[in-house]
């Protein structure tokens, strides 16, 4: 009897247990190596739309910047005048818009 695992008893055990065929099949087939760089990411249409909106929001708005600058100049010179009615109308418009959305 050999203890090294290469004797007749070991061979008989492998044949009886069906290990011999599995080992031979594994030895004949090359082992599959994982391919590097095969990860894949899919971005949903909704995520793409959110990204597009975020980019639009982060773009500078020249018209708004010009309007803000004009108001700053008017405030600095003391000529900025707005009626209470215009403020009230804007507040009501904003409340109604928020209620609809």
C-alpha cells in the first residue's frame, strides 16, 4: 500500500467514485481565464435625462446674469423702484404655479 496518493488503492477509489473521469476531463479542457476589461455598465434613459438636465442647469445663463447685474446697478445707484402690486402679482403667480406642479 502506498500513501503518496499514486498507488493502486488510490486509483481504485478514484475509479469507483468516478473521480478519474472528472480529472481526465478537467485535464483535457483548458482552464478558462477571466477576461480583463469586460465589465459593462448600462445607464437608463431616465438617468441620461437627469444628467442632461443637470448639465443644462449648471450652464451659465447670460440673460439672467444680465438681469441681475442691471438690478444690482439700480440698487447701488438708488434708482431701483418696484411697485407693491408687481411684487404681489409675482407672489400670486408663483403660488399658483407651485400648486399646479
